[in-house]
C-alpha cells in the first residue's frame, strides 16, 4: 500500500507548510511587456510626444482586426466613426465622450490612454495585449483623419 504524504509539510519551499513561495523580487510574468511611460500627466505628455508605433504599416487583414477590436471595446462609447456618439452616449447612460475630431492626439497618446486609462475611461491593458492596442491606436488615428 502506498504511503500518503502531506504535500506541503515535508518541503522547505513552503512557509509554515501552508503556502507557496512568492516570486523573486523584480521578476516579470511570462509574456509581460515592459512599458516605460508612467501613469501620470507627465507620462502621457511624453508618450504623446515621443512614443511611436512599432507597426510600420498595417495590411488589410490587420486593419480588419483593428476595426473589429475597436467595435468590440471602443465603439460602445466612442461610436463606430469615432464621433463620440456610441450607443451608451445616445441612450444617455454616459455623457461627455469627445469626438476624435476635437482631440489633439497621436498614436502614442492613444496607446498610452488604452494602457492606463484617462478620466472616465478605464485601462484596457487586461483586455488587449500591446500588439492589439497598437492596432486599435492606428485605427483610431485613421478614424480621426476621416472626421
């Protein structure tokens, strides 16, 4: 008959035989991408002035993906055309969403706002990875140019 063991009691890897060790200080999760701009007004201004998209040019497939992501995550407030008249705004549930036409923005500032959020808009860093945020930022700039 097999001898049963209490998994946590015999190992030095667990504190008091109850919990696992914490990750080493300064370690990063697998797949985590470091973003060097801080979540502040100064960080926003730096991103707006200096941050450039790593995507050279978007293929038709990339633009379709960007459009789809925008329609899922952004259009509910910002509208499909970026005019600030999304479904929640037109129903009076959420007010004050500006049109992209009225904003001074760059691809870097759009990426920064998606990463950290700004004012009433929350962060989308958990919903969209960095590549997807760059796709959406590029699409937003396309919409702005069309307004």
